[in-house]
C-alpha cells in the first residue's frame, strides 16, 4: 500500500524519514509534517511501516487504551497533560473523536510508596477512610488498609482508530506513507544526509530520521550502531470480563464510570469498554519475554488472567463475573526497559542529532503518543524539544546514557509499577 497522495517516495529527498507507523511514529510524522520550520514549503515527510498499516503484531492496536496523570514518577504527569491538549487539537483538526474523557480512580495499599507518589504527582483527591459517599463506592470494595483516590484527568482512547487518525492527518499535511516496507539499515553519508535501506533493496534519503519501531527497537539499533539498547519485547494478554447482569449500563464511559488502576502486586489497570457491550477490560501489567519475529502467540498468557480474577473477586465481586475466565483475550506486545521508563533521545555516535529514537514505552506510552511524537519531531528537526521545555516535561530520565554502567537505568525500587 502507498498512501502517498500520488507522489512517488523515490522521487526525491525527504526532510524527515520516520521508521515505524505505530502511535509514536504516526504522531511524529504528523508533527513533522505540520512543522513550519521548512517554511514557506512544508516539511517533506516519509513514514515507513514494515507490516500492513494498522496491523496487530505490535503495541498500537486494539479497542482501547487509558489516559491518566497519576504516575509515581514526576516526569510523566506534565507529559500526559501536554498530550491531552494535543489529543484535543488533533481531534479538532480531524473532525471526529478518538478520546472519550472520563474520571480516573486509583486504588492501592495506603502505605504503598508508588500509590502515594502517584496520588500526589497526579493531583488526585484521596477518599477519606470510611466515606461511602464518593462516586463508585457501591462498585468497589476497598480492602482493609487500602485507600482510593479520584482525579479528573482520565479517559478512554480508541487505539486503532487513533493511529489511523494521525496517519490520515499526516497524509493531509503532505506526508508520504508506505507500508510493507521493512527497514534493515540506516547510515549517514559524507554529505550529512541519512540513507535508509529496506529489505527489498530500496533506499530513501533524508535530512533527519526518527526511529519508532516498538518491539523491534533493540534489533534495529543493534544492527545500525552495535549498541545494546535494553528494550525487551514482552508478549502480554489483554482480558475482557463479563459484567454481571443488571450492571451493564453502570460500567460504561457514557455513565461516567472511570478508568482505574490498582497498585500493589499485581498491578491492575482497567478501561470501561466502548466496543463490547456488557464487558469491561481489566488486565494485569506484565507478560513473557519474546522474540517479536519468532513469537509464540499461545505463550505469554499463563499467569496473567488468574491474578486478575482473584483481584476482581476481592474488589468488584458484585459487578464483574470471573466464572469461566475472561470472555475475550487479545494479544499485545510491550517493549520494556529495565526501569520501565521511555527511551527518547538522540541516537548519537556518527548520527549525532540527526537520528532520534523513541522506544521502550513499557506498556504505558500510548496515552502520551501525541506529546512524544511532537518531542521526537522537534528533537530531530531542531536539535531540541521546545514544546517539552515549555510544558515542563523533563526528558533527562529518558536518555539512553542512563544505562551506561547501570543496566537498571532509573530503577531504585524492586518494583516500580506504571501500567497502561
């Protein structure tokens, strides 16, 4: 497929080549194509995808993702808030919505450091002990020693529809989109330009390049630079459970039901379903390490559904039915760093600031796609991310050099939950 508006991608050079058309790459292509840096002519952008557009082999497909600002790490809430603004701007330009705002609820052991930090950093309001007047008090049983906290910034994003929206907006801005185009090499020429080589022998030439290939990040970076970037592909399972009869209309975004997350072990996250009436997505963060090119689609599910069922039986037994297990199981893939923090940085070495990599989003990056895409585009085109600085987004924890002489990166605690 060639969504190139009648242009031939081989006809000339590009200002920007984006490799990988998941949510991050699609947002980056849109941001680059929208840039006025190349005025009076718009930036000429090429977006390459190794599989079919909107495929199900990676991390950017499916019925839904959540958005929330409650994070234990202080560098994520500003990025979420920036992204929320950019989601709204993109939807206004597209003329339709992919994000349905909701409230958000966090649950967790009262003394859990990650829970306490998330509530504080996200500006959530903790429910007073014994208070039964808060919204959804009739749905959740808050275990002894636990606490609940509510916040306004939540929402349900239609994942595949969102990726398609940003691709369509990028094409509207003049970007060239090519799928079934696997990139196997990136090199810098003597004149300073970037050459991107594909498995079929094609070559594309660009001034700048952004790498957003998800689970294939380590493989591509290793083949290009020899660097061992610790981004581990993980096969995971998204579970949808049956809502008990009589409660179907309660657990929906339309009724005001929130997205929610539960801290502790296991870390549970949930999105009210907009696609499957009478079902709710409740899943456990985690999965099984895998090779993205030799993936056992039957693996990675063991141990993921049972802890969720136990959690449901303890916290939502009157509203969600666990008999028989999940009604729908959907495969997905995380790209996990040791500290579960993103990688957003210049590739460096011979590429200097001409090649930027975004990866390792560790199962919680989708919500920040528009912000990450804007940041990657600005880094590649301008050598710095002005929008991030203006929004108070600290990119230092996301640099590659955090792994130098420290394989765990930013990790300080044995478990540092983030989730979707």
